[in-house]
């Protein structure tokens, strides 16, 4: 952030589990305050675990080098583009090596702090059906909108939201990283007052746990690490049909300080 700006004190916790059905954990995550990422390698694709790892590597580089907090959307879009390029190159290399069509893809959901004239805010971005929620005043609200076939069915009124997790087409995503052409991410901004606690998670969590259950867990666990671990454990106990990953981030407060950039 710019010199003299307030910095934000954050606390976070993360957890992941392969679940009870999958043999490989294709989820990857990054918790590098003030930057957080969950990527879910797309099941059934050849290199889902590699694709999700690439996304985390690219955002880890961003966290290490720092970013301009006044241009958050451009920063995230550029990192998504770099991730997409690497995933595409990996798939092309594997196709040449194996002599068969090879595909790799991943969803991604991102939260990072950006700076406006009125102070720091959350910038949230998503591609696919990994989600970000805000939890405030014991109320859980989904911020991101799934890029998925079942979300489109909900939007057109063909199915109820409660049917999304059990629908046979629940794994069909309509936007992702990887594939023949890059997809556009959706971006959302929230004030810190609106989002004292954030939950980022893969669909292995939201398929197994409904919003009221997530709200109860987040309301019961004051420590973000405990909250993330319990979200993932509950998803596994509920059946664990997919890899499950969660990051919980709490805004503790603002601390006056001097910084040459967000890192």
C-alpha cells in the first residue's frame, strides 16, 4: 500500500483433504496474507492436479513480488492469463509426448486486499464453481456466482438451489482456466465491514455441506484455522465424494503503518 496508508491485520487458516472417493487431491491452495487462493483441478481431466498447482504457483509469485493495490483487477487478470498460458502449454506438451489429446483445467477463487481512496477493501475473483462466502453477524452469504451448468439451471428456474449439489450435471463448469481459449473471471468488491470473515472453498465442500451447516461451523469456531479444519472434516464426514479445501480469513483490524507495497 502507499506510504502512510493503514494496513490490515488478518488471521487465516486453511485445510484440505483428498476425501473418501478420490485417489489424488487435485485441489491446491495459497494462504499468503493479504492474498488467498483455492484452485480445484477439474476431475476427469488429465492434469487437474498440475493445473491447480500452476495457479497457486503464479499467485505465490505475485504474493512474493508484491502488487499494486490500486490496480487489483488488472493484477489478478494478468495472473489468471499467465496461469492459463502455462496450463495450455503443459497440455500441448503432454499431447505431443503421448500422441493423444490431453486436457488440463482448474477452477480458481481469489481474495486479496486492494486500496481505494476511502481505504482498503476486499477484491474477490472467481472462475468456475469454487466459491467465496462472507460471514457477518452469524449470516453466511455467497458472494461469487458459480460458472456451472447447474447454476444456469437455477437461474432459469429449472431446478432449485438446494438441488445443485445432487444434480447429475453438478460437475460441469462453464468457465475455467485451461482449454482452447481463456475465460473471463468475475470480480466483486466488498468493504472490510461487510466481510469480517471470508470462506473460500472448493466444490468438494459445498456439494457435501449446505449453507446453514457452513454457517453453524463458522459461527462456532472463533479461530480461523479451527474453522477451516472443521469445514473440511465435516465435508469428509458427510461423504467426502470429492477433494475438499477451505480457507477462512478474519479481518482483525486496521494497523497504522508504512509500507511500500502489498506483499
